[in-house]
C-alpha cells in the first residue's frame, strides 16, 4: 500500500504570517526522501493555504506523482490543466468549511462531471473522485470513466472511541471491492492517524492512503521525515499503533 502525503497544512502555517516559511515545497521534498509515494495538495478556490506557485514548483521538482485536489469547477479545471499534475482529485468545496466535508455527489453531478473528466483526460491528467462509501456513487464514477475513487474515511475517523466501527468498516470494504471489480483505482483518506489507520491499511483493494493533518501535526515534534516514516510503518504493520 502506498502513502500519499498531503502538505496543505505546511502552507497553512506559512500563510499565518504571509511570508515564505515554512515552505510546503521543501516539506514535500523531505516527505519524498522519507519514502512518501505521492504528494497531494488541495488548491482551494480561496487559496487559503496552497498557492499556484507551490503547485508549479512541486510539478517541476518532485520525482513522485503529484495529485492536485480541487473543486469540480470550470475555473479549477482551467488552472489545473495548465499545471499538468499526474492526478487530479475532484472534491466538494465550500468556503466556510475547515476541511473537506463528505464525498462529492457524483450521481447528482454526473452530467456536469462527464465533460470535465473528458477535459482532464484530454490533457493526460488522471481523475480520482472523492466519494462516500455508497454503491451508487462508485457505479456512477465508473460509468463516467473516472480512473479512481478515493473513499472518504471521515465517518470512520470521526467515530468516538467507544463506538464500534465494524458496520462502517464493512460498508467501506464492500465498496472497495465494488470499485475494484469496476476497474477503478481505490484510494482512501481523511482524518487518518497512527492510531486509526490500521483497519484501513488492512483493506486489500486500497492501493493508496492520502494523509495530511496528522503527519504535519506530528512533524512539529519529530520532523516531517520521521513523521512520514512512522506512518509508513503503521501502514505496513497495521497492528503496531492501533487503538
Ligand atoms: N483526501 C481528501 C480528498 C482530502 O480533502 C483531505 C483533506 O485535505 C485528505 C485526504 C487528507 O485528510 P487529513 O488532512 O485529515 O489527513
């Protein structure tokens, strides 16, 4: 299983003072040298953390794949196409939210998304869609010829420690199997940390986890390279840090 590291919150810290430090590009290169398999950035419409300059530099400097998360809007399409990352991940986005809330409603937006996916493909950009673990969403993503789905693990990671996660995990696993049968790449992410990643890392169909906040938070204490290595260990040995 691969680890994609989301470095948005390095940029959040930089934007807090409006200067140059810490630089998310430097953080991405450090994550890469620690063994990260890809880097994700969310180019939000309000540019609250990642800036276009970051994406352009990352594209030039990384030797691992770059995945740009963005809203499914014509403006984002135009910007991201000009940057040519290997992957784009389409997410729902509102200005008020602190972080992405839930998956994109692919079934509802399908007529809008069909052409958008074609436009990304015409620029040789692979398309992943952030979805909730719901069969209708997965089937529609396959019908629209998306390349992958990223399952929203938020409902699982938000559960209180005292609540049994089994039924949520069962639904996630079933939808991972469905996505794999439909020949979609399968990713997952949101809210994952050293304590809760084990059961998700054990799902055989998932090829990559996208993890941001917990790695950047941990890096304040141990540095980003160590934080990435710890997460890689937690993914490879799922019982090691579990709850
Ligand atoms: N995947 C998607 C689609 C996201 O929007 C985010 C948050 O930016 C993540 C993964 C990473 O979530 P977290 O920062 O909670 O690890």
